[in-house]
């Protein structure tokens, strides 16, 4: 015959100090709902700025050589002009790519806000410091993991 032990059915109340609307991670630091709204606003403003910048650069790329040189014959007056024009267009192409990458990172950060995963390092899953998020609101990694990521790219 097995003996059963009678247990107290009352649960102890949760006395852990948590603020309402605060999300925590392994690091113990949390991001409140108010802070998430702040970061969302920052990211949306940054996204708008990037879109404007991208439009300006794209506009420069869309202009033809005749438009950019203001020369109806499309023949430069100096033999170095075609090289300068090509270099400028290449530089603008690189800027478009960089702006597009930043825009992608911003969109991903906004997705993380909506998914309630914003502020977690994608590598170690600890919270990214608020100082870092203020500096780079679309950061995916904490500083330590970002350094590892960059070292891995250079090796």
C-alpha cells in the first residue's frame, strides 16, 4: 500500500520585483513598454530619414550622363571627365547598397519590436544594453557578440 502525502494546495504569491510591462532576459535587465514605444519611434524616424537619403542617391543614379554634365553633346570637355563621372556613379551605387542594408536592419528591428524580441542579442540571447540601443537602435548583437562577429568576418 502506497502512502500519499498531503500537500498544501495554496500557492505562494510571486514576490519577484517585476515592473508591469517590462520584459527581461537572462541578463536581468528589462525593456519596458514605454521604452519599446520610444525605440519604435526612433526606428521609424530613422527609417524615414534613410528612405529620403536613398531617394536622393537613387535620383542621382537615374540621371543620364547628359543630365549630369549639362552638356547636350554628351562629350566631355576634358579627357578625365568620363572617369570622374564613372567614379561618382560607382560611389553612389555603393551608397545605395549601404543605405539599403541599413534600411533592412531597421525593418528587422521593427519586426523584433512587434514580435516582442527587441533588445535580445541574436547570438547569446542576453539583453543588449540600453546605451547600445540608443546609439544603434537596430543593433542585433550585444557589444561582445558584435566584436566576435566582426573578428570572424576579418579572419
